[in-house]
């Protein structure tokens, strides 16, 4: 069964769940990462998200570990043309920022680690407002013209800068953002909903939200009195302290029970049904965590269920 979705104005077609690569080389070693990637691909998944900085924060790492593992995996499986690889530029310790030179050098470094001659989707990781959009878009356009990048996207950018970038691309006939990666989930709606989403919607951009499960909070494993063994437990647990977090968990419990689904699946299905969203990003450290994520492909929530969740998370 084909369930691929078109990614904005690009010619990329992607699975409705993007597999987050932030755990590869951090909480999942290469063997575990290969197992997760194999299981994701076996289920029809084709959209893997990483960044050049993953996972420089882990002791002993330099950044690029995730890209290297993904590169090793596609080489071992001989499936490069079947996988849509998204990576990001701007945060690697050796390639900080978004000057034209940095973008081009970072892209070449990512290509080496990925063992590929092209990147399917290349995002600016965090916008740098001090750098003119003309310089950023110009460098990205050069990469597209050189065949090193198929489509471009932006993450962590303001509505104003996104609009300015799109207008420049259109005016000059240069590569244009096709995707936007915002921080967006049931307990974090304020950054994206509003002006930023309006710009994305008008421009036909595909939203690919990160932290789709709020660092694991929306899986339901964080409950009052529960101890969770996770590198992200502190960040996820803080949602329990908010009225909104508790309301959302109660609504997720209700829908999940009625549908015989996991909480994570329901949370992702709500996100997948939001305007502009094409594929939420979620990561799995183990193969056992994958089925609940992959099930988003087959769970269409009713209008009533969507309303219940939307109101609980308001």
C-alpha cells in the first residue's frame, strides 16, 4: 500500500512519519540504529531526518555521528535511491552559522559522512538573522544547481524571515524553501500556529514538525510518581506540571482507549491532521518503540476526536 505524500513544491514523496535520527550515535549505537532503520524501511518508511550536529552534545562525540551511521546503513543496504535523507546546516562545531562559505563547506562534509553525492532535503537548522537572506538562499541555490541538494527547507525561523526568503527566491528565480521544520506538538502549539503557519500555508510549504511527541511526554509513559529511564526525561516530565499537559494526557487516554491505539499514535495522528503538516518527526531508540509511531499511517481520527484533543491542548 502506498501512503507517500508530496513534500510541498518539491518532487520528493515521503512516508507520513519521518524517522528522527537524533538518537543514532547517541542513545542508540550503530547496531541498534541499523535495526531501527531496517524495521522502518520494511514498513514502507523512506524519510529519515538528521543534522550535521547530531550528536555533538554526547561525551566523546564531535558531531556527524548520526549522518555517518545513516550513510553506513544506506551503503550496506544499497538503498540510497529509496531513502529521502534530510539533514541540516548551521550548528556543527566546525561549521557554525549560515554564511555562504559555511553552508557549502558543511554540505560537503555532510555528503562525505552520508557517503552520497546528494542530499534530498537540506534545512537551515537555526536562522541567523544577522546574515542577509540573499546570502543564505544564494548559497543553497548554488548547491541545488550543483546537484548536491534536491530541495531546501528551513527550521527555527521567524515568519518575517521566512516570508523575506520566499520573496527573494521568487523575485530572483532561485531555489525556494519547500519544507519547514517547526517545533510543534499537542503541548507546544504557540510557536507554529499563527503567523508562521500562515506564511507556510500561503506558500505551499510542507511542515515536518520536530519534538512531535514532546521528548516522549506524549507517549504517556510520564505519569505522576513514575520514573522513566531516558536521556530526555527531565524535559518531558515538565509537562506533567502544567494544567495543559495533564488535560492533554487525559484526552489522549480517552481517544487511545476508544480506538485501541497507543497514545503516541494518537498524538502523531492529531499532528498529521493539522493544516500544512505532511510528516511529523519521531525517533525510536529500539525496534520495540517503532510500531506505535508507524501506526500513524493507518489511524485517521474523527472530527470529534480531533476536536477533543485540540480543545484539551488549547
